């Protein structure tokens, strides 16, 4: 059984806090750039607001794990009967997987919903009015709709999309047609083979990749064609965010 140390958890918490602070600074900069629109409803800004929510929740999760789940005295206080000191590690491992899966889904939800909005803002008819599968959406936006194409962004979202899909099968890759992929990213190779767990997709890898996603989003919202849209790019989900 994998045993996480408090030191490892705290290292990840600091990494999350670092990324969170970067996102907050991104949001401030983009809010200043688009000062004429409502920061609570314009998608160029709300994409960062949504990412802040995801990383704040992740930060709290690691704090909870370190301060409570890894403290055996806390378990003795909350449990109604005596427990073996090895039992908490089972829950800690499960909670760690929950954080990983939740982080991937949270980031992907922010990215996919926002990129669909940006594509519709630039070309209302493209990719079936922005309703096509996500692969077509991000390839269209990043390869042909921005003033500066972002081929590395295409490869990054391809990797992240495949990672998200494996989570539906608890880390095992499946494709309805048996299609397999080999993707190289930052000097490492990630293989997506049918009915096989994908190696190397650790929580630390997800954190590193999420910062790459942050930088990609910054490039998109600062693109000249996105900046040329003087009116609001409305995020339809904005009114429903608490």
C-alpha cells in the first residue's frame, strides 16, 4: 500500500498554492486588459475565476489531508470506535485519488467550456456553432482562428483530453474504435494503449500540466483577434456561479 508522507503532501500543497497565485495574477492582468467589460460575466476573465475556484478547493484538500487525515489523534476523536493505526492510510490514498480526478475534471471543465465560447465569439458558424466534439473545437480555434496559431497548445489539449478520458475508466485507456496514441510532451512519452493503464499520469504531472494549460489560456485571451472583440464575450454559466 502506498504511504504518503506529510512532507510529500505539503510539497504538493505549496505547488498548488504557487499555481493558484499565478492564476490570481493572470486574472488581475486580464481584468485590467478588459476593463470595459463586466469581470463577473466576460468569458475572458471568468475562465480564470473558474480556475481559481478549482485550485482553491484543491489547496484546501491538501490542507485537510495534512492537518487532519494524517493526524491519528483526529481519527480517534471522530471515530465512534477504536481503529487500527493503519486504517487511515487507506482513506488517505483514496482521498489523494479523489483530488487527482477532481482536479483533472475541474480544469477540463473550465478549459472546454471557455474555448467553446471563444470559438463562437470569433466565428459563430464554426464547428457546428461550437457544438462539435471538443477535439474539433480546440483544433479549429488554435490552428486557424487566432492571429498566432498555437500548435503546442493543440498537442497539450490533446494530451489533457486523453488523460481526462482515462479517468472515466479509473486510469485505464479505452477507445471505442481501438485507436491508440503516443504523445511526447516536454521530453517524455505517454502511451495510450487499449485496455492498459496509462503510466506517468501522476498528481505531480497533473499539477505541472495544469500550469501549462494556464499559460495557454493566457495566450488565447491576449490574442489580437480576441482583444479586437470590443463587446462582452458572455459566459452563460456566470449567473449561476456562487
